[in-house]
């Protein structure tokens, strides 16, 4: 897969020149809560990850794509399929847009729409799910816009800054493709 193109953005496979961007995202403590990250990543580890990013989703059980806006190629965010389960035809979805200005431009919305279509049409998945902190109103609005339904709440699921927080699971069943 080279790119999946929308009206204003495209999502593409990770490239070696994404090293600094992925390194910055993985080490941004302000988003560790949503990415379930607990420790920093070295450039060496991120470089190794990028060198193996060519692995097929069936082998790696995940697919991480860069979200881009123009042909200059810089990434604005990342969108993932993770915990890919080909037996049960499902995967988790995660998305992060690097800065607040880009979050206000519907970039995440367009990227999520492209990924849903890819997951259902190309991978023939039956369902997608997202784990979202119950306080994360922006993410809840984004996913419900595409038909994800909250299926339940995991109480005291994450421990963040000395406080236990609830996490909701949202699910989208493929009924359109």
C-alpha cells in the first residue's frame, strides 16, 4: 500500500524519514495517557521499528500509517490498526494528531474515514474498536461520528498522575461493506 487519498489528506506507510516525527510522538508525555505509553523510546528503537514497518499486517498484527496533508510528505499524525485478529476479523483503532491547530481542521476525521474504509473493504474486517478515556470528549465525538457505539466502561482502568480513570470501549460493526 502506498497511500490512501482523501479530499484534503492522505495516509501512507511509514518511511525512514519519519524517524524524528515518530520519535517526537512516542516521547510526548502529554499523549502517553491515550497511547498507553509508560516510558520514553530511544531513536535507536524507533529506527528499528521503522526498519520493520514494512511487515505485513498479518505478520506484525498492526499497521501504523502517517497522516499527511500535502505532497511535501511531512506527517501531521499517526493512525493505527492494532491487535489485528484475522481469525475473528477485528482490530483496534488509534489516532493521534500532533498539534492542536491540525486537530481543528478535520484531519483526524478524514483519516479515520479512510482507515475504516480500508479496514472493511481491503482487509475484510467485521469490526473495529477503540479504547477511549471517558473524559476524552473530542475522541468520543470523532468515533461516534463514524457510527462507533460505546459498549461499556472499564472502571478505574488507567492510572494517570496518581488517579484511576475510566476507559470506554467503542465498537463499529461492518454492516456497509
